[in-house]
C-alpha cells in the first residue's frame, strides 16, 4: 500500500524528515541559489502590483488583499501536496521530500549567521557596517538608529524570528506535514511584504497580516515556553522571563511577536520596545521588560537563546510524532 495511505508510517516519516531538514539547515543554511522562498517572493511581488494597482477604494484594496492571500497561500499548500504525492512514492523518497521542505522553510541558521555578524560589528563599533547589514534582518530604517537602537533592532529581530523562522516551521511540519510548513512560510512571507501599516498596504495587507497572526499563534507560545525553560542557559531567570511574558506581551502590536520578545527581554534582563523607525514612519512600541538598555554583547546571548529554543523544538516535534505513531498500535493490542 502506498505510504500516503499509512498514517502511522507517515508520522514516522515526518519525524525523520523534520530531524533531517533541521540538521540540513544547521549544516548548510539557506540555499544560495534558486531558493523557493525567494521565488515565491517574486511571484507575490508581481501579484501585488497586478491586484493593488487596479484597486482604488479601501474596501476594494482589502478585497483584493484577501484574494491575494488566499490564492498564494492556498496555492502554495496545494502545489506542495501535489508535488509531494508525485515525489514521495517510497519511504526514503518521502523522508527526502519532508526534509527538503523543512530545510527550505527554516531560516534559523542563516538568520543566526547574520545576527552573529551584527554582534561582531557592534562590538567593535562598526556602526556603518551594522546599518548596511540590518536590512537582511528587519525592515527598519537603519539611518535613524543610534548604536543602542541597532543592537535593540538585532535582538528584537532574533527574538521575533525564534517563532517565525524556526519554531513555527517545525510546528506546522509536525502538525500538517510539508503543506503545513509551506503554507506558514508563504503567509509569513506575505506578512513581511505587505502586512505592515504603510500607506500602500494599510488595507491590502490586512488579510496577510491576520493569517500570519493566526498561523503563528500556537508556535509563538510554544517558543515562549521553551525560551522560559532555556533562560538559565544564557544567564537568565525563568521567573523573570515568565513575568515579562505576563506583564508586557499583550502590549505589543503583534499577538505573537510580543510573546517571544517579552520572554527574550525577561530572560536577558534587558529592555526592548520604544520608538521604532521604519521607512514609512516611526512607530511607538510598548516597552518590554524592566532591565537595562540593550548592549552589543546581548546579541550573542539572544542568538544562543534562539539556537537552544530551535533545537528543543526540533527534538520535541520529532519525539511527539514518534510517540503518536506508536500510540494507536499499542492501544490496539489485545491480550487473551
């Protein structure tokens, strides 16, 4: 019987595929050429211009944004399902397919590589180099940031992506296989492209932002819980991390980024949030944590916290799938 019709075997394939994809991301990072997410971004950019340029009223822009989000995210999930059915004809091929999708959707290693470089630049006072590299991490206006603002931007980006670029991919790969991981990555990419509150995307990006919030809700809280547990490994306190989560996370404009950023602030004993400049204007963010101002050395601590949370999430996802795959068989054993 084909693998696609064997649920328990499929769960074991997912577990091995997640582990392999995670290790592949650790070993080589993002593909340097022909990255699927980059290709998706080019298609999304073309669709954005095609749909938004013809929409004049706010209501029409929002409707076109819903169509844009449903078509691109749904199309990504459908394409991943179809290709997977064609490619995953044997257990070995299925594992390779799962690993390839997880690898292409994860952004952990490449993100951490850039963040570590940022930390070194800030440590030696190369603020021009830090500003030049910052767009690889986030969409803030680098020229409007002083040295503490640069360090804060890097730490906040690492914290936010603990969920977006790491835990969420592993979570959805475990829950819904490659289509789930690909759909989340598509929604998250659209949110980064059009989900912000610029004049052009204020209405058009609404659906992408809301879908990304929905898909990221559970993974962000899992990432927060794992970061609380990992706080001692970076010299922090689980209690302080948990308190920052309870006190400050809800004040963040994102229901998901607020969790991981607040926990990171508490775990590192620092203060995040405040005025946040973007090319389209400055946003006033709530202050997260009651510690000191961010320093360059905090970048490395944030990177280590992210790294340990991602490692724990990968292990948890694989272990949970293995456990669930064995549960029905064990429950079905009859003793005479």
